[in-house]
C-alpha cells in the first residue's frame, strides 16, 4: 500500500535558497510569534495561515500571482473573500516575485506588479504556501511497474495501481489533497485488501472541502463557472446570513449560501457557503447530494429549527426556481 503523501512546492525564485523561509510543514513549530508575516500564495493554505497569524496579532501580507484569493472556489465566494481579506491584511494580487533577500528585520520579497511597477514587501517571517506536490516521484514507481498520471500514482476506482496487489491512497494518488478523502480511501483499501473477491469502489462524487479562515468557507459539487463550462442547464439561489434570524442576531453582513441545482429534477449540483460555521452548515447539503435528495423534498420534507443557522440553507433551497 502506497500512502507517501505530498510535500510543499518551493518556487524557483532568485535568492530564496539563501533566505530563511517556512512552509506549512515547518511553520507550526516556530519558537515564537513573529511581529509580521509575508505569505506567498493565494489558496487555502495561505488563507488559513493568514487568519491564524493575524488572529494572534501579527501583521500579515499576502502575495498572490492571480487576481484573487481562493480562485478555485466559486467566483462569488472568491470575490467576497478577497474583498474581506483585503480589509484585514495587506493583500497584493497580480504580483510576480522577482527575488528574495535577507534584511535586518527578516526577509523581503521584490515584486513586479501587473502594470510593470517594482515594489517590495518585508516581514519577520516568510511562509511559502503555493501548493503541495505528490511524493510519487520520490518512490521510483516505474521500478515497481507502477504507472503514474499527472505526477501521481495512477489508481482505478478500487484504489488499485497498475501493479498486481499494490494499492495507493491519499495525496500520492489523489488530486483532492484532503484528509477526509484519504480517510475514505483508507477504508476502501482496507476492505479490498481483506476481501479481494468482493472489492468496493471509492466514492468521489461529492467531495466537500472547507477553508478554516475568517470567514469560514465550505463547498461541494460544481461551481457556477464549472456548470457553465459544461453547458449544463442550472439555476442558482443565494441567501445572505443577515436575512435569517441567527445571522441577523450575529450582525453578519458578509456571509451567504449559494446553491446550484438542475431545474428539471431539483437535484443539487453544487453548494458554496462563506460565513460563520460554513463547514458545519454545508453538511446537510453534502448528505442530500450523496443520497439523491432533491431540493424541494429537502426544503419542505423536514423541520428546520428556528432560529438556527441552517435556516440559511432552507431559505436558499426555497429560492431555487425549479421547473
């Protein structure tokens, strides 16, 4: 069984090898809180550590090559989060890092803006958070007759590799790079090792993900961009947290839940939430998608506790304009 995981990607930046820097593998072991932190990256690792360090009182700068943070998420969520993040942190989008250098205070990155201007950002600590690479290449899979695809160990629906009797799971073979996906795949591999005559397939239809930043974010299924690119027929509905009693009581003015559904069948295609306890609030939507519960039945076939946060889901379901 191959479960070799992944490792942080270190970009090829002039001078980076000569300056002290951290990744998500090392930054949790620092001896003291830095006064300032520069985070290179715009994905979930960057967003989570930006929240952690700023919550502890550090000044945070986020440097992103793209024009928004969390671009893999639904555009409405990515746009809202980038706006809110820019109010809390020094967010610099559309920047190219040209060099890294040591300063008296710590580390500085030299940047080039999208319009060709030169600038720099300095801090006490530098965190590289541009993604993680699967460790397949470190295991020489070809020597064992194990095929790879997109730098990962290739597996079938049963987590089997191309070599007889060899299975793989987690980041080394999965593009999701999520602990709950690795946990699921581990259960699949365990069953298939013990019961090779009755193998079961992994279920990757509706894999949820969450970003534990502030505000929290959770999603499952298709984004609106993906639905459009696939030319699917769909409808959307958005419910603000502030439009339900719990959200109003919290004085939340930025959170929302956005749903996508097939108007003919009412089956949910995607769900995207940004706001308090988003990873918890999205769970009934994950359940509905996994077990084929349509939006109408979900909205009207059960009680929704009032005033509770899941009402943001109920109201979003009721707003879907189904056939």
